[in-house]
């Protein structure tokens, strides 16, 4: 049972009235060339004790937000299958406990692009007028019930098939429900695709995860949907790369995203520990540098304190207390007595004086 508006649809029977293909078990499947047409029939069954008049009309197929097949509303524009389908009349009366054949024709316009097209034939029961009643806020409301059932039409227009599936960016969010992944996909080809998707998450603490996305049974050409997968019990800390893989009739595609999160207290503690390690390392490096400089200064002082050996025969300098003048060492000189010539002695000074005599005496001694 479907209400007006787009909603999941199928060939159904609510126990009182139903619609189905005359020559197939579930849906209509057509293969036509551009410009070709085909006549078909739907069967409407009435299991009630009275006659029922229902409205019949064609609609195009649409995709729900989850990518499921749905029928467009009666008021929506009829462009493709709905625009190419014609019925004999807008309504049909079905006698009690009878089956009525509803013929229709599908004509594919010339120049139609090849690919898969979808739509359906809708059978809508008379509107049931609801009762007037106030709601919780005091406003008066009335709910009318519109029941409609449909049978799908899958039409393939002959030509070159294009299988193409485009992926958006893989994203994630961690919330009270766990770790959720989101992946937009779009059927960019001209054929119906049946996608299957998984996401792999290598865990930092071990135990890799492989999640399965919720995927539609079929994705119509031009349709888009956001796939969703959930990990209900994620790890406390995660630093990994999640990779989503999508397979279908189109070539396989992949999308990846970095997953990085940690509890705030643990993150704050890690940052504090890192700062402490950096500080300790800086202190150790500073100590090592100072120690090296001190060792270099000690080595220089030791080198300066060492005295080079004096040449042989040279007396070492004598240390004299401050304020005193060192007396020059005087070599002991023995003056040999020699005969002195008699005669008058010059009263003038002897060149060199007493020091000259000492030098001459010293020279004689060392000869």
C-alpha cells in the first residue's frame, strides 16, 4: 500500500485488489530500439464483494534518499517511460471477484539515447475521506487516505551501454552511535547498477575491521545516494586509514580517509608527556654542552701549567717574593797574581775599571 508521493513500490496485492503483468510474474521487461513500440497488458484483480472503480496512469521511476526504486507522484512531469506510455482511458471498473485486462502501449521516440529507463503503471483507489479531529495544539485536521499500487516497467533502449559509477569523498564521524562512515555514489552511466560496498579499517590496537555499507538493490541511471556503514563498538584510540571499495557492473572504485581520534584526557596527557620529554631532553643537552666547555677549559689550564725544560747549562729562574729585587748571581772569579812591571803608574782611570778586570780574569780562568 502506497500513499501519494514517491515511495518504495512493487507489484503488490493487498488482499482485496491488486495489479500485475499479464505475461510476466513480477514486472514488465522491455527491449526496444529507438522508434519502436510494444503493446502490453496489466491485470487488475478485485477480490471484494462489490465493484471497484480505480484510476490508472503511467509514472516515471525515481530513487529514494536510500537509493530504492520508487514511483513518482501523479502530479510529477511525465518525461521518459511515463511520457512514452499511453492507456485507453484514465480509469477502469472491476466487477466483484473479477479480473480486468488493462492494455497499454510503450513507444520509444526516435533519437532516444540508449540505456535503461524505468517507470510503471499505477492503479489508484478512490480517496477515503478521513474524520475531522483536533490535534494536540488545538488545530483542526483531517487525514485523507489515498491507496495506490503499481507494477514496474523496466525498459532497455538498444545501443551502447555505459557502466559508470562515480564516488564522492569518504567521510566519518564518531558519536554516541559509534563510528559512522558516509560515501556518496552517483550512477553516471546509462544502465542500472547494483552496487556493493565495504570499508576496511586497520585498527591501531589490532583486530582489523571490515564493514558493509547499506546499498540499494538497484541504482537507476542518474541517481545518487549516500551509503552508510556503522561500527557500533569502535576502539578508544584510532589512527588509521579507512578504505572504501565499491563494486558493481561498472569498474571497481575506491575512496579513502584518515581516521584519527582519541579521548580528550588521553590526548591532553600525551601532549603533557611530550612536552615533559622535550624539556628533559633540552636539559640533558644543555648539561652536556656545559660539561664539554668545562672540560675544554680544564685541558687548557693543564697545558699552560706545564713548564718547558730549560736548555742545559742555563740556570732556572729563581722565584722572588713580590716587592723584592733579585740580585744577579755573580760568578766567583779568582784573579791570578802576576808580576807587575815597575815604573811609573798612570794616575788616569783604567779603561773599563774594576769590571773590566773581572771580565779579563774570568776569560783567563775558562781558557
